[in-house]
């Protein structure tokens, strides 16, 4: 159901130390750590990301099986009170197979539908 969750943190180093310790027993390991972002992955590829002071304090992404499902999700979101934050398309800044759409929900949360395996 969920592909990944991201949260904004006030101190990336302090939060990274905390989450690395508490998520290790659950099978997560550090996949990336930098000045503004850290990503922890579980053994099955589920991701939990920390971002230093991002404008959106919380972000979650739903798995989608096809481009058509992502487009339908995006259209339904806009038709039901969501605000566009990125139309369906490839996001090459993440990687070559990252196909997603982004919406701001009625409460201001950034949500996403994504498929990372399309060719």
C-alpha cells in the first residue's frame, strides 16, 4: 500500500542517529545520508525518509501498479479537493524508472502515487 513516508526534522543528525537506532531492530538500514536528507530502507525496499526543514512536514506515497492507475489517482484527487503539485510523469531527478504524480490534500499534506519499476 505505502511506498514510502517522509517527515521533516529540525536536526537531521540527531534524528538520523535516533531513527537509525530504533529502526535497525525492524530490519532498516541507512541507504543514503546527507546534509539535508537521510533515507532508511527495510529489507523489502520500504523507505522512511528524513528531510531537514522541508516545507511539507509529512509526506506519504502510495504504490501504484500502472501509469493509468497513477493518472486515475491524480484525476480523482483533483476532482475531490486536491491541489496539483506535479502531474503524472517520470521524475528523472530520482531515477529513470520513477513515475509519479503529486497532490496536496485538503488539509495541506503532500501525497503521491508512484511506481518505481516501469520501463
